[in-house]
């Protein structure tokens, strides 16, 4: 029985902890905050309940596999998982609106044709077919295997872009923005695609064409909601860990990974206490001082991507009045000036016309009674630092901008507000320790490997990386995959190549 110390209680770290405990290891999780879940948080106010992190689940097979492999009760026996249909409503700058059905390629094409004009559905379907090819080419090395030593092969973009005649020569789209302009050939379809990239914290102007995998995964495997809020999923994973005798120590901040005889040998907590371990799983973003030598990767490994990573600005609204019967769970109000928004978000400024995602779950557990409604507004924003999100005036102005834009999705929104709670990257940084309140994006192939994350194996023997800041990146599904890969590497050894 090996002693394993896990740093952080996010979903990726807890996934690793549960799987390692089932394999017979003694696992202890050290979490700096007072609770589990990491970014999958909850806010409650006078009977209203809100998710403060992810609001929907994509690729639920990752969580289903975790529960199958770690106990008798399935995921569906531990939480109430429901498909969201329609998957989302999109409001574009020209006033056009379209509702896209959940996990129905033909239904999406029909809806786009009806809303945007004949041919729109065919162009989007053709794009998704190419995205499927990219998925088939990169799924296993990008998502289901530990990062290979020859990870440079993932530097090639797997998206089979159409050949275009541009400026007297043949070119192919290399970025999300170029796919929108050249292949989709409709400003609204381009905004739809840009919105997927932006929601994951990716700049459409520079994100590789392989980001096409993101809408492909959502529209193929569906959008899912956990009744009671996504925090219920974190609770279920935590309870599975406890059932497998994982020990949690909350309010315990790890300041250093202890090295002995050239390998990880435990963790040092604030106050100087050292907890010895045979292996250490780091479920947080590596930073100087935490890891011996300040680096967990060598000169030939994947570097940390240059530039700041965006965060999320969230407005939680307690509303009087019932949710109308035909309300949609998720509405995306697209920016009136997408180029200016991208320039602001990735240039460290506040966007004047942000894209706003409006979540209105039809869930009695989120409201005090049927005469009220809980609504969440979210926008991708520049991190804390370039923008001072602690400034009350900046916070209020941007919250007002989101509420104003969200009024297109929620009738009489401003007049219905009983209480407003604002959460910014500053709160994310304070609660999770993520620098600038940044939210890690998923790993992507292409762009010479610039969108990969450090591998789950490190240069320090006995130290492994799990969670959104390691391979294969951020998002509930991706973080869960990272925990699965770490457990496989620990149990089966460094030659582990993923489950088959």
C-alpha cells in the first residue's frame, strides 16, 4: 500500500484520488479552502442556489466511467442527470435568433436553415463532418492517453480545412476565425463558432482550427444538467472518495512538494508540518516555490503557453416572478462587435459589448418557490491584474452591461431583480489560488503544440499532475480525464498508454 498525497480537491484531483484508493493505496487530499470541488462551487442566498463554476456537463461518459470503476452505484444513482433540450438559444447582433436541439445533427441543420436561410445548415453540417475527422484523428493521443514523449506530433492540426483560393494562392483555414470567414461564410455562423471558443477562454483569432472539436463534442454527445446544480456532481465525487476511504484535510495549504533522494517524498504545509508520502499528485497549477527547482517539466517538454489566460465574470440574479413555461435553459447573447470583444478580453481590457451566456435552469432546487427564479450570467473576461476586478465601479459597470444585454433573453429582467451577487476573476483567484482567476482551457492539437498542457508525468519521479492545468486541460470532462490518466500511470507504471 503506497501513501499518496493529493494537492487540491478539484474534480480532476478527486478523480485520481478515488481511482488510486480503489487500487489499494492510502490517499490523503490536502485542500487549501474549506471545501471540495475547486471551481465547481455554489452560492446560496435566501433560498436561491447558483452554480459559480461550470453550469453544464459535456461528455458525461468520463464521469460515468469513474463511478463504474470505483463502486457499485452508477453516476445516475448518485445524481439526477438530465439532457438540456434545446441545447441552447443563440441571439445574434442582427436580431436573428435560433434554438439548437440537443445532440441532433439533422435537427441543428434544420434549425439553422429556418433561422439563417437555406444553406446555413449544410455549411454547419459540413464543418462538423470535418470536425469529426479531427476528433477521430486526435481523440486518443489528445484526450485518452498520457502525453507522449513525441508530443510534437500533436503540433500538427488534425482539422481537414477546405482549400480556399485567397490572394491568388490556395490557402486553408488555420484558426477558428478563418474557419468562420472562409468555410462558414456567414457572420452569424462565424459568431456561433467564435462563441464556443470564447466560452472556453480561447481567442478565435489565434486558436487553431482543431478547436472545432469543442462544438463537435457538445453537439454529438449532448449538454447535460445535474438537478440541484453542478455542485451536486462534485458532492457525488467527493462522497465516492470518502466511501473509498480517501482522507480529506481542509484548510491545509501546501507550500512545497518535499523532495528526498531525487524524488517526491511528501508535502510541506503552512506552519512547517511535513506529511510524508510515496507519491504526490499535484491538482493545482504548478508555480515557482511549490515544486523543487520551480519547474515540473524539462526543456524538451511542453512549456506553459505564453500570455495571460482569461477568467470568468459571473452575475447571480435572484428574481421575483416565475420562469415562463417556454424559457430556454441556456441562451447565448452574442456580441454586437466580436472583434472588439476579442481585442479587449485578450488585450487585458474590459469589453464594451460582451458575449453573455444566460443560464435559467428549470430546477425547483435553485429557487425558494415557483414564484421566483435563479438566473446566472457569465462572460469571459481578462484576468485579474490587467483589469482591477476589485474596483467597485468597474465591477458594477460591467455587471450592469451584462444585465442590459441579458434582457434580450429574460423578459423584464431588470425590473424583476431582488438581489445581485457579483463574482469576478478576483474572487476566483482568492478562492482557488489560480493566478489572476484564470480558468484553464482544454488542450488542442495544432499550432506547433502551443495549446497543449504539461504532461501528467513530471521530471521529478513520484510527482504527477492532474486537473485542468495539466494534460488534457480544462473543463469538467478534460479534468476528469487527467485524473484517470494519473491513476493509470501510478498503478500500471510510466508505460501506461490509457484504457482500451
